[in-house]
C-alpha cells in the first residue's frame, strides 16, 4: 500500500523569498519509505518556504523495496528516500543514483492495540508467539521490506521463527500500523518512530525491545537526476535541522 501527497508553493510561508533563477524552477516527485511520511509531511511547508524555486512537491510512500523496483523499471522520480542500505543499493547499482547519503536510523518496537483482549499480556517478543498467548493475531512486514528485515533480525536474536508468530504479512509498515490501529491485528513489530507518532491517537501502546535483542536499519536519501531543485531536497533531508527534528520529534536515531 502506498500513499500520495502533493504540496504546492501556495502552502508555504507568505514571507518566502522569490526564486533567484527562474530557469531552475520546477516541481519534485519524491518516492519515500512509508515510515518517513509523518516527518516529511510535517516539514513540507518549511521546505517550500526555504526553497522558492520549488513549485510543487508530490510524495509517494510505500515499501522501500517496492519503490526501488519502480525506479529501476523507469518510474519517474527526482528523489528516493530509502529505509535500508540494500534497497538504496538496488537503485545505485542500476546507475540511477550517483550519490547516496545516510541521514538516520530506526529501531524496532512492539505495537499493541489498546482494545485488544491480549494487550496486558504482551510484554516482550516471546509473548507474541501462539504458544505463549493462544489466539493472539500478530502481523509483520513482508521479509522483502526493510521493516520485515528488521523484524526478522529481532526474531532471530530472540530465537523465534517468523512462522511462529506471523498471522499476516503487510507490504509496508504503514499498512501494518493501520491494521494494528484498526484492531485487525492485536500486535506487530514496527519501528520505534511509528510508536512515537502513534501516541497521540491513543489507539495503541508500545512495548520496548531490549537492546541485546533489538536491531536497527539505516535511512538513505539520493538524487535521481542533476536538477538543482532535486539536490535542494536531498540537502534539506540530510541537513542538521531536519535530522535533528527526526530525532527529537519523531523518534529516529542519529545516523
């Protein structure tokens, strides 16, 4: 599942300066990991206000593996924001991303629906198994998605197989979080940033995973062409201001 959003310069601050080089003016298409949606949505007005040559930004979110395949197969885009090194390498190896920048990391956490009859029973990774809590419905991201790779790493450290806990597999962490929030699933392994963002709706609670069992993944951004406005977006995402907000407001880790 993917979500799209489009934001024009009309949404930017009225104090935005004029574009100094009209020849560079243009719109952007961003393909980004779904776990980045809250942060990118939160920052779009600031980006547009600071970059008056950008007339519009259209976002498409989904699993990094799916987005990488779309780029390699010719889907038009200006910037790729990936939730793993391997999916970014897929694009780089195809020759479509010359330079990549590591700008953040994320860790795993257990998300539980607060209305679930098993909510109080989920205390650790082991409790997600059917042998521990018969009848619990647990979801994971597919093993090809970065959130699924992260979950598999955590499960391996805990000595639990994917088959022992997964009732369903979601194509992206966005889809997995939605299923937990709606009560279709009792719990699942998501990103820590998803738990930070979901706190406001109070439909879920999260259980921390100990450091010796947890894992992290890396976030990369890359320009897919040499346009000036494209590089401006890449520079913005990798800037201290944006990465600082990722850490302080959205629960990401330093790169």
